[in-house]
C-alpha cells in the first residue's frame, strides 16, 4: 500500500469535495464584503445569513444564536471567558473537567490570573466525568461550567444532558465543547439543554480556519476583540464568506449522512480494537464503550508513543499520541493520566481516529504494520 493511511481525523479531516465546490465561487465571482451595500456585498450577506439559518435548523435554535468564529479554540474562549467576565458580579467561580482540550483548560487558568476561582471535576477510570464530584464542587459563586461532549483523545461521551440539568437547577451557565461530536452525535441544543456550544469546521470535513459558537439568546458575553458590528459585535471582523458557506455545507452533509457514516465507521473501529487487543500483547484499552464511533485509544506497555508514531509514519500510517495541539510536548497525555493510568501507560498511548473515507483494507494494513513496529521496538526497549 503506497498511499497515506490517514487515521488522525480527530486532529483534522480531509475537506469534502462537495464543500470545496460550495466554496469556490466565493473566491472568484462572488468576492464581495458582506458589510458593503452594493450587489456584491448584499450577495455575500445573503450567503452568510443562509448559512446561519441552515446551521440553526440543524442545531434547533434561532439564527441569531449562531456566531461564526475562526476556530473551535476561539469559540471556547468567547464562551468561557466572555461569560465569566460578563457575569463576574454574579459569581467568580468556574468548573471544568480534567479531560478538557487545552483551549478550555488554558482559558480557565488565564481567568484564574484575573481573580476567578476554578475547580476541576474528576473523571472515572473510563474517562467519563464523575457527576457526584462535579456536583460537590458547585458553590453559590459558580457562574459557568464547561464540559466537553466527546473527548478528543479517548472518544468518551460525556453526560451532557445530565450536567445541563444540574446547571439549570442551580442557575449556572453551561458550555460544551462539541468539536468531536459533529457527524457522530446529536447536536440538538434543545435536547442537550446547553447554553453555549462550540464546533470547529475542520473536524467534520470543512476547511481549517472556521468555527461556530452557539450562544443561547439571553446569555451575554464580553467580546475578546473590538472593532465592528460583525456577528452582533460578539466576534467583530470581516466575515470569511467562502468558509462560512463551506462549514454550513459540511455540517449539512455530516448530519444528513450521519447514520450511513456511523454504520460504516463503527465496525471498522471494532475490528481495529479486536485485532489489536487479541494480537498485540500488553495492550491496554483507554476508550470506553460509551464513545464516539471513530475514536480508539490504546496504550502499549513499555513503549513510547512518539517512537511508535514515527515508525508507523515510515509505512505511511498517520496516527497521534494524543491531542494535536500537544504533539510538540513530551509530557504524557493529561487525559490518560486523569483516568488513573500511570505515566508509562500514558506515554505509550496511541490514538486512532477514523473517518468516512477509512477502508477495511487500511485497518488490516495498520494492524499488520503496528505488530511489526511494536515487535521491533520491544526488542530494543529498556522496559520489559
């Protein structure tokens, strides 16, 4: 097999051809600025508002509750920092979980330098938030809770509806980072009961550089940037028309074809898991049963994730040792550590994340080469 076997779709996905086609005309003949009052500008504005309405229909919310941003990280920052700063007279306490993406964790830590208090909810051994512990952290001053929908490293699905119920009862705003959920789980904001939700286009076959923030009407935020009226002044700056058209098309495809794609991906993930656990000794599963269809995280005892990653890359197999945003770090995965695994186990973890383009041939090829790689590395490893 000479082509690349791409199994790092939680880091980014290939842009769908239908999405590219949707975007192309906005780089050419329809290049107007949506703030301009002449025809080209009005065409651009219509494109944006059509995309907003389409996304609102998918998320079961009002169009004015949809905001376009540059990425998931920016959406997370607006939701958490913007809400905390806006309602600091109500309370200065924030709760998040131990397995959040750094876009959330670093935002919360930064707010700590501004005088906010923050608490971290533990997760159980399966990587799912401990609701009893989360509830014990709530104070009269708690203003916002942020817990992700599906974990980017293990795929563990979090009890979002249960947490939203707790928040409603306590009068606390609830945000969920749903970046890894699009095309895999329901995004119905009414059913989930969330006040804010983050999506990132390049996780569901739109291009990089475009994100979505759902913000329930009535929840106000302090913006991170200033300079214009765009996006109701929540995210000022000239709108990225082609990418907005693209993310709307990608979300439409992801949701409309979700049942078909899950039916294709889930059996491939199960085959990958079955073969690894049965054919490779000293392998530990880090992904629970309650997980999204495409994500599998496994630790290999006595091995370094980086060495496995580089060795697999020689065979054209692209995987990850954890979050792509942490790939330059030698620190073990904070997610795997939060599950109670030791440092050696965390260092030896590999994340496989599949997509609608993954084939059974690629899964078999990956396991066959993985077995060779692990056997070779273990022969020279100091850890026995």
